[in-house]
């Protein structure tokens, strides 16, 4: 692997081989998402606990301090909205010049396998990999399903993750699934990071799926709403770090969360 790629990945993935990314990119198709209306307020206090911040260039420039030391994963796909015709009809939205200018450690884009725009999003990924690898920037592929959350089966996720890796993604972000998540990870020759999805009913549920996903081979998480829609986002991130970086069990993480939330 080239030194530049290795160096950037080593800033995102800690020496233990694990990572917690913090996504605040939701506005690129959802607009002012609940608890993300003011992105700088949302991230206040959270950055020290994140191994990477997933964000669009607009929110990076407007809402993230330029002295931020958390590595940036720039969201570089989009062009759709939650009220538009088809969320899968994404294009690349950010040039390689911008990616370099903004000192991104990595870039992320969505692919929509099985959708009407499968070919377009997959060839976008291949093109982005070509451009970014030239400058030593690792690409994270996001296996997106749009509104079709029921697609998140091991069979579908394994197919999507493998295709993303085959096209050159250095990291794949995908959903956790209750059954056979280990086959999703096993079939993907590059590291897998677990995506979040809508907020769970309880914190324990979050710790449980993250713990299980990590035990089954994922290297970390990219959780947004389950962190910053929680009334105690800092304790949430710290408890997740305990699961990810210290192998805390779900009850241990929950106990830590409760302890840290007291008096907040
Ligand atoms: C949107 C994304 C987000 O980064 C992803 O959805 C993570 O956020 P959440 O945990 O809230 O689902 O890629 O397409």
C-alpha cells in the first residue's frame, strides 16, 4: 500500500485496528435533520471522542473549526433529496481539487446495489477510486438502501460490500444485520464499519448490535442518530468507545453510559 494511503488510514483507524466515526452528513439529502439543525452545536464536545468526522464540504466549511484535529471523511456523493424521485440517483458532488484543498483524510460515497441507478453509482465509485488513489486518498464506500430498509439482509449486504471492495474501496460502511453478519464481513476483503440507521429504542440495544458486529469482524462504527439524537451524546460516544476500543460488553457499556450521564 502506498505511504500516503497508509498514513491517512492510520489517522482514521487506531493502532488497535478499530475506529469510531461520527457522521453528520445527513443534511445532504434530508435537510435539517432532528438534532442536526445546527451542526456546530451538534458536534460541540463530541469531536475528541471521534476517530473520524463524516461531513460534506458545506458543513465542514461553515460549522467545523479549521483547527479541528479529527480526521475528515468528506461526503462526496449526493444530488438527491428526501422528497425527490429516487434517492439512489446520486452523482459525485465534490472535485478532487476540493478534496485536496480541504485536507480530507478520506472520502465517502454511496452505492445503491440493486437499484435503478446501480450502474451509475458503481461506476461513480470506480471513477472516484481512480482519482483519489492518484493522490493517496482512501475511499470509503457506503452501501446505501435509501428508503428500502428491508433490503438489509446478509445476502444483500454481502453482495454490496464485496462489489464495493472489488471496485477499490479501502473501507466499506454497511448495515449490521441480526443474522449471518459474519458472512458479510468474511466476504469483504477490506475493513467493514457498521452504519447506524434510525435511532434505537434503548441505549442497550445500540451497545448490543455494535458489540456483536465487532465480535463478528467489523472494525468499528459510523453512528449518527443513535449518538447525537440521544439526550447524552458524549456519554454515548464514550460508552461506544469502550465497546469498540476496550471490548466492553453491552451491560458494561450501559453501566458506563449511566455513570457518565449522571449530573449532565
Ligand atoms: C447517510 C449516511 C450516514 O453517514 C449514515 O446514515 C450514518 O448515520 P446514521 O447512524 O444516523 O444512520 O451515510 O447516507
